[in-house]
C-alpha cells in the first residue's frame, strides 16, 4: 500500500506539477497556522479523591474539578548547588518578587472583569486552597519548622539535612475548573504564568515566544520581551552549549552553501537549490504539527538549537542525486521527457527511499532508547518524523519544481549538463556531519538540563489526600509544572567568591557577538558564492573531455560572450549575427523580446526570431506552424495595431453583391469563417436591388466619451452641472476641447449626477476617424480647464462607462454613438416569392413574433433583429474596424410590413451606433485598406471631412438589412438548417440554390 501511495505521488508530481506544488504548499501553510494557534487543552484527569481514597473516574462521577498548577523554584540537573541551595540568602531575598508577580497575574473574562488567583482558586470554607512554599520561605522559618515541613514533603525538594541544603522549592496552587468558563480562564492564567518575565528568575524552557498572551487570551507580538529572553538564554546557557551552537550553525550554513554550489554544476544557479530548501522547510513545518498532535511541543529556542542538527543529520545529497539522475536520463532528447524522468525515478527512487527509511528507523529507535533524556528523545522523534516527511516532499514538491524547470527549458539549444559538468558530492562532508551530530548528542546527554519532576513529587506525597479529605468526589487535573530557575548572578558569587552581575560579565556577550559574526560570515559567503560564476572549472572540464575523446579542440569555437555579441550588433548591424546569437542576447537580457523589431530593423526577421523564442513554451513548433508570418508589411503594424507579433491570421474574404445602395452599385467585402453568411447576404442584396435598391439616411454623427468625476459634496457637483449646461460654460469647454484637433467638433455634453459623482458624456464629430483617441484627448483637455475652476474636483477615470464603449447599454440605444443610420427598401411580392422562396405575410408574421416580441421577452437592449452582428462584424474585420465594438454597433431594430395592398414587402433597419472610421488603426493595413478602396471610402474625404466614414456606415446598415431579409426568409421557409448542412457538410454546395 505504501508503495502504491509513493507511485501515486510520483505520478501527480510528473503529470500535474503545478497542482502538486500548490497542494503541498497549502498543506504546509495549514500546518503552520494550525501550529501557530494550537492552544493547549485542559490536562486529562488522573484520579478522583474522596475521603483520602483514590477512586476510578469511570465508575464514580465527580461534582467538582480542580486543576493543580505547580510552581517550582529549582536548579538545572547536574548543576552544583550553592550553599543552602534554594535557601541561599540571595535567592530568598528575591522570592517576594516572584510571589508578587504570581499574585498580580490576572485574566479578563467575557464581561471585562479582571480575575486574579484569589478569584480563580479552589476554595474550602471561603479560603483558597494552596500549599505555598514561597510564603513559607518568606516567613523566615526556624529549623524546627523546616524539619516539620519535611514530613509532609509539601515545600522542599531533595532536601539534604547534613548539608542543610534544598534542591528546590514547591508551591502548589489549586484552580477551580468545574465549569467551561472556569476552565477557559484557568487555561489562560496558566499560559500567562508559563511566560512570566522576571528580573531574577527565568523559565526553564525559555520559550522565546514572539507573541505575548493578553489577559483575555488573545495574542500580541512582543519583540522586546523576546529580545530579553534571548539575552537570558545566552546569560544562563553553558559555555560548551554556546560553542556547540556556534559551530553547528556555521556548519549548517556551509552545508546550505554547498547545496547551491553543487546545483550550479547542474546548470541551476538558484532555482533548484532554493526549491530543496523550501521542500525541507515545508517538511519541518508539517513535522512540528504532527508531533504537536501527539503531545510533543518544541519551543523556538529548542528548534533553533535543533535545526542545525536536522540539516547535518539529513543533508541534501538525496535531492542532488535525484536531480543528477533525471538530467542524465533526459539528456539532449526533447521528446518523451516525462517518460524519461519516470525511468530515472524507477532507478534512483528505491535507493533514496531506502536511505530515508534507514535514517527514520535509526532516529526513531534512538528516540525510544533515549526516553530517559526527554529532550534528546523528543529531538530524535522529531528528526525521525522529519525524515519521513522530507521524503514525501522531495518526491512531490521538489520533483514538481524539477519537472517544470526541465519543461520550461526544453526548447533551449543547450542542455544544462552540456553547460556544466556535474560533480559528485564531496566525500569529506559526511564525516564532518557524523562528527558534529555525535558531538551534539553527546553534549546534550551529558548536560541534559531539566528541573525536578514536580508531578512525581505531587503523586508521591500525601498532599492531595490532605487537601481533599472529607470532601465530595473531586476530579483532579495536573498541569505541566512551571519551573523557574534563579539567574546565575544571584548565587554564583556565593560559592565562587566573585561578583558576576550580568552587566559586568564579558564572556557571554563575547559569545553572543561570536555567534552573530558566524551568522553574518555564513550569509556573506553564501551571497558571494551565488554571485560567482563557475566559468573556469566548467571550461576546463569541457576541454579535458574533448581531449580525452580525441576531438581537435580548435574545431569547436568557444561560446562568444554576450558583451562581444552586443558590441558586434551595434557596430556591424544585425546581419552580422546569426539567429542563435540574437536569441542568446535575448536570453541574456541584452534585447527585450518586445523590442526585436526596433533593435534589428528587420521586421520579418524579428517576427521569425520571436517565434523561435515563443515555441519553447508553446505546445507546437511555431517555426513549422501553419500560422504565416512572411510576405507581410509589418511597418504598419508596429506601434499601431499589435505587439509581440508572431504572424498574421488569414481570414477568407467574400463579397456580397452587386448591391444598389442610394443609387450606387457596391460589392460588399465580408471576412468570415461562417458558411452561408456571405451567400445569404448576397441573396438579400439581389432581392433588394431587384426592388430598386436600398435607401439610407444618416440621422446623427457623434462619438462619445464619458468620464466620471468626484466632488466633496453634492452641492459642488450640481454647481458644475449648472456651469456646463450654461451657454457660457459650454462655449468655454468647447473651445478647449476643439483646440486639440482640427477635426474634433464638440456637439453636446450630457451630465448626470449620482450622489457626489458626476458623469459627463462628451459627444463629438471626429471626421473620417472612428475617433476614440481624438475624443479622449479633447476630453482630457476639457477636464484640465474644468479642474482649474473647480480645484476640489477629482478625476476618477477618463472613461466612467457612461460612454459606453464595447458594452451593451441603453444610453447608446437611445442617444446613439458614432453614426446613427436608418435604411429601408421595398421588395416586390414576386421577388419575395421567386428569390426568397416565401410570402410577404409569412415574413411580416415572423419578424413580429421573432425580432420584436421574442427579443422583448428576452429583455434585449437593441437586439430586435435576427443577426445584425453577423454582417456588421464580417465587414468590420474586412475593413479594419475594431471588432470588439460590434457589441454596441450591432444594436439594430428590423421592421417589416406589407405595403401596396399587401402585395409588396417593406423592410427597414435602424442602427443608432455604428462606430466606424476610414483612417487610423487597422484601416492602414494593406488588405483592409484594399477592401475600403473596393467601397470607394479609403482614407479621408478630401472635400468634406467625415463623408467617407458616414458613407461606410450607410453601406453597413444597408448590408445588415440585406442579411436580415435573407435569414428571415430562410426561417419563414424552413430552409435554414438544410442550407447550412448542404453548404458546410458537402463540397461543392450552394446556399443560393437552396
């Protein structure tokens, strides 16, 4: 089953690398936040006491619950005790500070009440139940009183009567936790007690919490207290511990540097090395969460000491071994990459998995054997779990990164193994690692620190029986003891006869400085290593390789440095460089991919080179693609129509016609890939022309731009509205607007208010240009002069969607935008019957029920037509218009009625917002310009500016009417599906014949 899960993991990493990376990082993130906010729960009750007799909780219920919190003042194990031990006068003198701090510790309930120990304690006869060794020692007891207290074993720990010296002082507190509210408050109080910051005492574990626990249970960052605890750590640590930590940190950094150095030999300067560190870090976070679930918690200081041990114990050789095997399997063959990677995994994965299993079993076994030394056992347990999860993340997260890196570089001309010859991991590193790991474990075994076992003292004593004698059954919970150790300066002078006040000690600050210098030196060395390029070693390796193979060294020229290529390009021009050399300049950042045309000044070659660059991450080879790029004038594209050009898209262009419009004959160009569209429109043109042709009328001409403004108040916004609507204000804005272009003629400014927001709609004639750039420029100028008059005015956006551009909107349907055109025609009944294959009555009925009632039922805005967007978009593409503007331009209402006593058919199309131009944009391109020339509207009208664009709008409206006529006829006659099937499914075919 385990092998099956491993195969599933490998399959996911290979086939869905991005998804695998996301899932693994998400898992690590969830574990981190769960670990960060994982609160400790109430300890499990271990006994129920009644009448001095222990009862089983499962058989006898308890009406009350008590949490036992123990405060122990003690020394580290193995430490030589000072004279009198805990009863040393200097320590006794500092006991009141600890007692006061405990008494002043409080929590806040949901109602905001402050509760102290006296409020939380378990009470008998109205008094708190406690056994306070602190108060006993503060009372300056006599020898007889001390000897009497020893009989109950309630105050002193490890008391030596001959030396008259105590190893520890015990204070037992009892908190009432009978209700959930009391349990919550007691837990918060206990957590606050465990992080109590004192001047003369420090907590045993030095938890180094970067967050402090507030009285209401919330957390808040407290970096100042963390720094204080860090200083306490260095002040109270053994010198040998500090030396071992400094050496292990230095070796850890050397190991990490070695990771980047080794991966550079595989051609990865940063990515793979960083991915290995990310993988191991994520595994560590998940490991901490796993062991936390089973009750093992490591604080940040212990983790700081343990991380070098983890790095040196596990190392990163397995990731390097995996990467090297994958690169060698892939080689220079770009095909079947994932299959080759899978083959490499089948070869190396079992060996790597066996190494991980060996390490995990060894560490877990050591954890079981070292149970007497809890810190060493916990450390080895965490390391064992980490070994298992590091294996999982190596074959999931890291393998996904490796797969992506290979796939993204699969189109590269040189494989990473050609750029740099891989080397084996240095053989001396395992010996150094073994030595430091053994030293680390030995040092912790010898100097394993810890306080007296307060819980065992409590269980061995008769204290509980004394406290709860003759009471109802009580459920007793025992918390982890809170151990406080005296600062060394309190007692070291008492038996070493020297004054070691913290501010006079020079050894510990010196060691702290040495540790910081070690960290800085390692970081500097890493940065220098990453900056250095292994050029000399790589070249030497390649040269030796060619000599060994008998190949003449002079037959292959060394790679030309980028600086030389760049200089050659500037001096001799792009003709002097090959395509591969230009690609090298792009890869080296010397030429931006989007600036190839500007740099090379050969647009076709620039497009060809860009295709070679793009095909590295494309699913097809653009160099062999059917997308054409040659024989095209890119000079009219650059900076006008498109960027990052890789070719052009040929679209079939057909003609509908001949078509008589306003007395002139036109052939209508239509670029489309929809079968039957051109043929159907052509049939409509024929029918209309046989009836005398189409007549068109231009009802309005004005492009719009609608900025949105903001004012501090509605009053100021309404003041602007009145000013603009006033004749003088409008004239002032019109002058400013029209100063930006000789073709821009401001016709109207429409203003609407929405609270403090002001929406203005500038309507302008723009000559033969479609006019968006022209009107935007004029609007910007008008707003600038308005802002001088209204300094509090804020321009939110030049386009506030009140225009409205490329979106369906009722304002365009009602007010119009661009050219507003109406077209009409009368088709004789005989033509309807012979050409359109239907009747006048059927046409009128279909139009009412489909285009009018059907569109109304759908809630359409300007969609009262059959397919106006079809014809309009096809002409737009053919003539170089903006196809996206078909959204509003295709708004149309088609009307039909029977005339001449019901014998003939009258049809009209009303289109209020046809947005077209005959200059600028796509109209400058050769093919599009040729289609405009077919219609006689190419470029600007020489005598009447705007006439060509208006004529194009008329032609489009009439053509839409022809398309509407033919499609509605096909629907009325039931020919639509049949004609499409014939024309699209069989060759040759004709929609017209149908």
